[in-house]
C-alpha cells in the first residue's frame, strides 16, 4: 500500500495511510470530517487517485490521496464474475474459515478489504463485489471478536449487509443513523473508526455494547432500550428543517423493536408532520429472545418481491404520485376521497396487505426487500435518498438473525446474547473455576413460581419479550397456556396484568428493572391507585456489569417504594427469595414487588458486609 495523505483545508497532512508490520494497511485518525464531499475527486478502482490542480504531474502535495487497488483475493471472492442473486459467494462463513479462527493464539480471520477501511468514506469507491466481500469480512470480524468478549451476536450478523449499504449510500455522520435496538450496531462500530476497540466491547473501560453519543460522532443517539429510534429521528428531522440543512435522518428499527407502542406513536406523528425521513424496518422474525411476533413463517424473498421493491422505490413513479396528490387536493372533496381509495388499493395490490397499516399512518411503504441482497438494498436506498420532498418513507427488509454463521442460524435464540464461545462451533466456553456452580436468582424465582402455580391455578406469568432473561421460559415449559409474552411492550404488560387482577387472577409480571421504568405510569395509575394485586418480579436489580448503565437496576427500590399501596421486598439470599414469591402470591389486596440481582457475587458481598457490621455492633 502506497503512503498517502489528504487534507481538508490546511497545508499540513491530517490523515495518512501506512503499511503496518503485519502487512495490513492502517489509517491514522483524521480530526476533520470524513465525508464524501472531501473526496469528490476519487475515481473508481482499481486505482483511486485524486490530485489537486496545483500539483504538477508526477508530484505529490498535501491534497493528494492515493489508494492502491485491493489485489488479494479471498476464497476467489474478489473478481469480476457475479453470482446469480448477487450474494451467493458471500453469505456464509465456511467451516474451513471458522477452523482457522483461534482467539487464544491471536489467529484472526483474513480481512484484506476491511483492513483498508477505517471510516465509511473508505468504502465509497468499492465496486459491488468488493462491497459483498466486505460484508463477509465484517461478519468474520464480528464472530471473532464476540467469541472472546461475549455480547449480542445474532442481530449484528443479520444487519451486516444493511450496514454496508447504508454507509455506502449515505454520508455519515452528517446523515444520522439511529439504531434500534443499539445492540445491532457492532458492524456499524467497526466501520466508523472503532474496530481496534472491539476487543474491549462490554468490558470495564471499553466500548459500550450499544450506541453511545459520548463514544462517537457516528452515534447520534444512544439506544440500550427499544422502540425509540423513530421518535428520535423525527425530532432530528424537524431540527434539521429549522436549521435549513439537507441531511438525511435514518431510523433502523428491528429485532422486535417495532412491537413497542412508542414506535407507532412516532409513526403517527411522522405521518402528520410529513417530514422527510427514512425508517428501515429490519424484520428478522424475532423479538429479542426467541419470541415470534408474527407466528406465520415469512415466505422467502425472491426476485419478484425484489423487483417490486425497486419499482416502488423508483423516483419518477413516486414523484408522479406526489404530483397527483397535489392535483387531487384541488378537486372537490368527494373526488379526493375517491382518488385516495384508488391509490390505497393500487398500493395494496403492489405491496400486499402488510403496507396498509404504514400507509394509513402516513408513511410511504416500500418492500418487503431481501435484507441480504446488497444490490437491491443499494438500489432502493439510492432512489429514496435522491427523491425530493416525499415525507416519511418506510423500507421493509427481511433479514435472518445470525446470518452467515451456521451455529447462530440454527440456534433457537439465534445466539442473541452470548458469553465467550468457540468460534468454530459456537459452543460456550466456561471459565475454569474452583467454586461450585450455583443456580441464579432468576432460576430460583422461576422454580418457586412453578411451585406456587402448582397449588394455585390463578397464577399467570407475564413478560415482555424476555422469557429467557426473566425465567419465564422455564415457567412456560410447565404452564404454557398460563404464560403470556406481550412483546417489547412493558406499558401494555403492566395494564394487561392489571386487567387479569381485576378478574381475580394472580398475575406475576416479570420484567427487567430498567425496562419496567417504561411502564411506570401504568404502575401508578392502573395498578397502585386501584390497589390491584399485580406482582412484579424485577430482574437485573442492581449492577449488571457488561450491559452497562442502560441495564443497571439502580432505581427500582426508590421508584417503587414511593408509590401508594405497594409492598416492596428485596431478598438477601435464595431462601428469602422463595419466601417472597410465596408472600406475593398470598398478598391479594394490593400490589407487591421484589427484586432479583443478576450477580450472586453482589449478594455474597452484601452478606459479608452485613456480617462485619454485626460483629462491630
């Protein structure tokens, strides 16, 4: 790789490329804005060379960027031949490639294209086959890094193609990407100057496992909880228009976040304001942990649906539709209603019934589109980007959680959240410990609730898309018909439980401490003021470690203890927890709650502190 420098304004070199000792090219950080306008003169590969007009032929200046073409083929993937669907050779990480991964010996995957990328601008001149190869290398890098640190694997693998397409078409950080939920953003972090810090993700002093405004200018909004992206993107779009800017605001909502009511509140408002913004619905048939929010299997997305997506994204067609809408506004009201109905039916014939809801909310619906077909993604995003004044647009893409990594594709939870694992087969790696294995508080709670439910047929289990994390999956195995997963909808979960209590049932609402914050008004208004006996099992109370501040239950005792009629309990050991489950089941004239800590170490620490204070007394 030849050395080169680029400059935004001054004469001093501010960004350089160099050859690393291991043969990989590296980029030093450029404090200027890495946007496409700074590199308008770049020509297509194989040789990208931008020379300032003042530079004489054969000489270099501080305004010169020289990038040599990538010559190293990986598994024959980089070349001129294309595959039938555009992605065939790049969709999977092969068994042979996985066998070569070994974090213990620092044997990393070969990523010659990814090694040339430090910021999104560096992919702007890749051809399509290089972009597809980049997707594969990104997946390999995510698999390798997460195998050591643990984290959210499946969702990030599923949006790899979308991430590359977004950064190829749009111009971040001027264009705003809001990832919802933020645990889908691992590939985004790698492409935006944070690849070297991936080994620190979710570690003390390291990177956040979610998007974080303090971490990078490429993270315009933090998102550890879900269903917030459309509201935030709409606010940014309104602020953009007040400031007279032209940047794009893109909300990527997926991994079940569309089930949250806040998303529909935001879409309703977006349709009313009619501001230009883009919503990408990443439909991977999952709600965080393995929960189907659509029981029917999504048919494979083939050439026909891809073609329909392209047709609907066609700029002249959409602009003609906008002109037609303007003309009909001048017609008498009965004609306006008739033309609106004709338009609705026409859209339904093209898009299918799935588009009707979004169209009624005022969003222009495009899709469904194969979220792993890079050619279709880029074509649609480019058309949407270059179309003027059409209001909010929703692009519906179908993706596979865990895409490209066989162990994740076949796992029941698509390897949603994992600890360290062997990258060759996806099997968990347990750290050697001399301490005996102890069941978690979550499992003690689930077993205690099962015991109570055996005696009391009124007991109902309710959770919000976190059956594995709250122990409700364990309860469901025994009492399937008495377990309700409401999706990522904590507000609904609380009031749904209140309705059960009104009719004499004994609901146990198991929700993470920080997630329950989203249903606080319902706890106050629908439960406490009416003295309804809803039982709240608040998991992840206290510090939670790797998931960070967005998941640490630091406020639950305070926000529950200040409410009228609420009984608040916090066990200091497993026996007390079991008794508290029984006590909650017995309390039938008011609401009650108890908290479950994640780490038994914290409990042991508290016990030791209590023992010492007793000795001092």
